[in-house]
């Protein structure tokens, strides 16, 4: 089996490759020489392609796509022509125009596309108690520091007009978990963002999203981008109790945060299974995030 890694634009494909290397031969394309050298130092046996066309010409059984968000659709279109599964590292879209173009590609090919926060596949969440009876409201808290962007790292991620900034890039984790719980019949009720600590950001380092499902359940996503730890919590409120689902890296980050589970799901697609995340859910997640981005101008 051969898996192609199309782009190394974030840290995620490096992490993905550590799991994939246990199951498949790797092929890679990345235009940034420094990122590519880092990858090949860790995976010296990987087949290196000079461009995306050459990478897809290696006849991979599946593709992991990680390019800057504005370039996702241009790269995804030729991938889909191969008729093999594609895992698109999040977020697959960060603006309305990007989402509209993505929808035209993904809607007819949804069973072959997986795009999700890895947290959906974290054991603490995937193995949760499924009983939602009496649920009144939910809250997802995302703690993930974004200070690296203030140093100039991956500036496109911090740009609201390109990668969506903190509301989109970190907010996706919380919205993903809540849509996985309650489904895609959700709308944004309000959003706010602020720069509280990391001066120099183009987006925000803290934010909040208010959500409402068609069932009447309300939800909140809190984004804490100033943090010494990476952790995620989903809180479920009923009349009689409050229950927390806590997702932490623990002793094994790949397993605890859902990276291994995500790759397992992708490899199941390579073996013939449909995407475990319906396009309707992915679109709902991205739509909420984009509406939040459209509504918020970060302020200090």
C-alpha cells in the first residue's frame, strides 16, 4: 500500500506520517525545502515527488492533503480524479468563497473525502456515553496556545482572509466535537474574539461562539489560545447533572488526541469503507466557523 502526503503545510502531516509509516509506503510532495528536509530526515525511505502531478502519478492508494487553506480546492480536484480516498487536514475551508468551491467538489465525492478535527477520533470522545437524554446545553472548551503565530510562523493560518485565524483554525476542534454529538442541524447565534496576550496576531487569541441546534439545544465553544497546556473538554448539562468529557494527550499523544484513530479511519476508507464523517457534518462545521469569522473583527 502506498499513501501520498500532498503538502506538509502544518504539523499534522508529520504526525500523520508516524502512524502511516507502520502500515504503508510513503510518497511525499512539498514545495518548501526546509519542511521537506525535515520530513525526509524522519522518513528517509519516502518517495519524493517534484510536484503534485508527479506525486499523484505514483498511483497512491490514498492521499493525505495538507496545503494552505486557500489552495485546498486546487489540489483536491486532481486528487479526486484518482478515485481514491483523501484525508484533508483541517480546516478545509476558511472563507465563504472557499467553502462554496469545496462544496462543488466534495458533495458528489463525499464518501471518498474525510476532513475532520482529529479529536472526533480521540478515545475519550469516541468511547463516550452515548446517552443524551435530557440534554439542555453543551459547551466545548479548546485550550491550545497560538503564540507561535505571533512570531511569524505560518502567517496564512493567522490571517482571517486566508486560513481563518484562531476562530477557525482552533475553533474547528470545539465545533467538530459538538456537531459529532448533536448533528449538522446547527446555526451560529453569535461570536466574539479578542487579543488578550499575544500582541502581533492578525486574528484573536481568545474567542467564543454561541450555537443553537434545531432541537433547541444550545451550545458554546470557548477558544483559549493563551495556554501552557493543550486540552479539550466537552461539558454536557442536564437538569440533574453536569458531565465532562476530557480529551488530553496523556502518555501517548498520537492515541490520546485522536491522531491514530483518524488514520485508522482513513485506512479503513482505503480498504473500501465510506468516510465516517458525512459531508453534511463537515459542511455544517465549516459554515458555523466561517459565519463566526465573518462576524468578528479581533480587538485588543
